[in-house]
C-alpha cells in the first residue's frame, strides 16, 4: 500500500469515528458560553465562588454575595484538609515567586494588552485556545468512560471549528445536550482521581502555580495532548502559551487580588481553594 492510500485510509477511519461519536451525542452541540466581562469565566471560574459553590458566601466585609444550593458536601472540605503539605517551605517560596511574577510582570502585561485590545477580540482568543485543548478533554472523558460527554465535546469541537472560524466563535454555546451529561472540563489529573488516585501531597510549581503530586503527573500527560506543545522552534510554543496566559489574565483581572485581600494567609487560602476546586470538578 502506497503512502497516498494510507493517508486516505486514515482519513476515512477518522471520519467514521467522528460520525460514530456524533451519533452517540445525538443532535447536541453544547458548550459553555463565555459570559460577559465582570462575571466568572466558564473555563475556570473564580476560585472563591467555585470552591464554595454549595455554601452561602459573604465577602470580607460581611456583605452577602450568593445563596448556596444547600449544605456543602462534607467530603469537599475534607478532601482539602486531608491533603498533606510536607513541602510547605518550598511551596511558600514558589508561591511568593509566582505572586511577584503576577504583580510585577503578568498583571502589567495583561493590563496593557487589555488597554490596546478590546474585550470581544480577547474573548475570541479565549474561545480559540479553549477549542484547541479539545484533545485533552476528549482523551480524559474517554479514559473515564464518559462516552456521552465525549460525544458532546466532539460535537462542540466540530461545530466551533467548522462554523466558528476555527474556534474563535462559540457557535454551540446556546445549544443543549439531549440529556444531562457530566462536565466536559476534564484533564488527565482529574482522570487519575476519577479512578481512585489520591492527591498525594500539595505542590506549588514556579510559573505553573498550585498542583498536587497527582495533578503534576496529569499535567505531564496533558502537555503531550496540547497542540501548542509541538510548535517549533521551542520558543514559539512558549510564546504561544504565554500569550494565552496573558489573555486569560486580562479577562479575569481582580480575582486573585480579591482572594488575597479576603485572606489572613493568602498561601493557605489559595491552597484550600485549589484543592476544593479540583475535588468538585472531579465529582461534577
């Protein structure tokens, strides 16, 4: 079999797989729609609101923010509290490094970027990079045997890529799946947790931020599923990911500052919020 025949055969198999997934997903083209500026982003909502989403919430001045849907799952708080932090000295040093990096470099760059680039194009960039991470979400859902969610995620990717100018527009955002499905915002770290692996220990990485032993393993796998990791030369890959980060920060400026201001110990607050968020996402 010559090379051309192999390529045609591979393309035929890929189309057949996509057709099967679309059949599983029915007519559902559903996606988390990016909300207007001033509300938490659907890709990764405000740590405080998401982490405590089942509880009543007040701000640092005692002002009521939102009514919870009921008592929080005790396992959420327990999961955060039970994760050991044996490397607290290292973690606090890296927290300080990332904090300085944010206020001295990342935030000024994001503020200058948002001053030059209007909100709507920045949301297009957000949509594009979120769409580009389809392999991470799809692989994670398949490994969790969440086939309906994987089918819907594939439908979203095809719809946004084909009709949303390569993912710049979230054309599937107003559509609903034909039946309730688990959250499609999954990664390999959450997949390991889904199959019973514990957090291990809390860990903070420079530039990357909060993590755990389990999530670090997952992040390494996610790296190879992320298309921008394969850009060459290497600095194109780093530059692209840095631009994505600056764009995300420009949309969410103020969230990290609010968390710090409301905390007696920002390190502990960020650690607990991160662990709560990860636990809730794993169980969505």
